[in-house]
C-alpha cells in the first residue's frame, strides 16, 4: 500500500483541518487535491531536491515523491546560497521548486544510493548543521524512517516551527499526518509572528529551539503575549541553559516544558524530561540503546542512517555512534553539559564553555552569549566570550568591567574570560547559535 493510501485510510471520514496556513484551513483530502508539481519526468530511484516549506503544494509533492520511490532532498530558500553544493553532494537528478521541475545532467552514482535503488526503497537526504567544515549529506532509507510513525500516538494542534529541511520539522509533519492531528504554519518565524499565530489558531504545542526561547524572553513578550491555549513547549537541536529554562518556568507556570533529543544521523530518539524545569532526561525508545564512554554519550539505533554520501561512516564495528555530547548521569537520567569540542583547557584545568555561559546568562543585562577558547602561549588556552546585551535599559547598563566583576564572583579565576566582545551573537536560519 502506498503512503498516500495509508494516510488516506487513516483520515477517512475526518473533516477537521490538517494544515492551517493563514486564512486557509485544509483537510487531508484538500491536501491531496492541492496542486503538486508535475512529476511526469521523475523516475523511481531518482534523487530529487524539493525546495519548499510546509505549504500544501510542497507537502503534496513530498508524499508523491516518496510513493514514486525517489530519494528526496528537502531544501529551503534560506539555504539557496548552498544549493549547488547540496545538489552535487547528494547526486541530485531532478530539482523541484513550486511548479518548476528540471533534470540535471546525470551525476556520478554513489554505492549507497545504488543499494537503495536495488531494494526499491525511497530515501531521504538531510544535511548536517555543524559549525565546522562543509555539511555532511546524511542518507536514510525512507521505509525504515517511516516505521517509527506506525504506532498510534496522541497529537495536539502543533505549530510547525522547525524548517522543511530539518529532521525535527519533518518529524512534526509526519507525526501529525499519521496521528490525524492539525499542524499550523506560521507566516514567518519571528517571535511576534509565532506568538500571534499561536493565539489566533489556539496552538497547543510549540516545538522550537533554546535560542528562540531566549529571544522570546528578550522581546518582553513573555508572559503577556503567550496564549492560554499553549500547553507544551518542546525544545531541542542545541543545548538549553538552566537560567533560561528557570525563567520560562517561572513566567509560564501553566506550560509544560520538555526536552527533545535527536540527530539526523540517528533519526528522532525519544526523550523524557525528569521534570519541566530539569535538563535531565531519559533517552531511548524502540530499537535505541545508549551507553556512556569517558563521559561521552554513544547511541545505537535500529533506524540510523545508511551513511554519509560525502564522508566516512561514523559508526564503529558494533554500530555505536559517538554523539560528541558530554553528559552527566543521575538516577538513570542524563544531562548534556556540552560538546567535546566545547572543552576548554587553561593551564591543564579543563571545564566546559557552558559553565561560563551559564554564569553570564544569570546577569540581568545579558541576552545571548557564546564562550570559546583562544590559543594562549602561556596557558595553552584562555576564555573569550561574545555577549549580546539585553534590549532596553538593562542592556544599556551593561559594560565590560561590570560584567567581568560579576563573573569573577561566580567562576574560578581560570574560567573568567580574558576578553568580552559586546556585540550580537550570530544566530542561524534554524534559530541556533552559529
């Protein structure tokens, strides 16, 4: 049975909207009737770059491409500057954008893609968002990827904040489709637009990033503009800091906060927060195993990627993946304290950049921070930090000397930044610190 037929059976007789976008409210039947791209020149086994967003046309085209047995590469207009790199790296045969469909000259074949074609399975290529090196092309078998959605689960009216090319955004879309829920697409991913959309449509679940939640606090919109309909905020894709979570929990006592955990290489891994105000969580789910080696989390997943199209496999001989996440364990729960790349070594004394950042974020005049190491001829490394002041009076009162003194009262001497850069902290299009 095709994916579209499976979903059509689940939605049979249900007239409530699946997709809400502005004034448009579309049922699943409306979605199937939406004008998708003309795929007559697309063949089974093709690698197809689909440039779009969570609109009816893009979603309808996505479902049809899966049923055609293609390998889909979802992309957004925000990454257009890198599209040529993505096309070459993913061995793209066809590019689809809106009503435009065009074939590219036949690229060289990759063994992993050939194996997928031989099995007759659709595929999915996602690109990593690491801050070092070029993005890696992550290939999934779509048949395995979709299996996690077969078990029915409760769903609520959810805002689709995470982007079309992000595993979290696709997870929200597919979870809602398979479980007959409603997904709301915001007109823009700004604090004002997101909160206004939540209020207008009675959104119950907001999946987002820690950086965006910090931006909500900076805007002054919390709690006055957060609608009563909002019952759950999930956060992931990067490490959350405790000061931000504490402030959100204080200002929004009626909202539950849950941490998510996932990597494009592994698919979505189920996580259960210890409490709404805790950064400790349990990680697992069907077909997922975890272990800690030298303080670093390793994961083995039955729904892992097939491999990279432009890099060696990151799995060991037993299938374990080194997440590079350093964790603290307590009573069966784990807390991510930072990445292995975030370890700073000053004169042989090692600590995490996140420890410095947490102290800075407790200052009322600080909005966003990023601590990092610089080479030092005497101590090997020293700490520097980019600090974005709060808007308004609190930020205007912030100066380097006062903040340095603040940090000295909260950090050990070797952890105090040698230099503070008072400027905006770079935030990428996915609302993660760059």
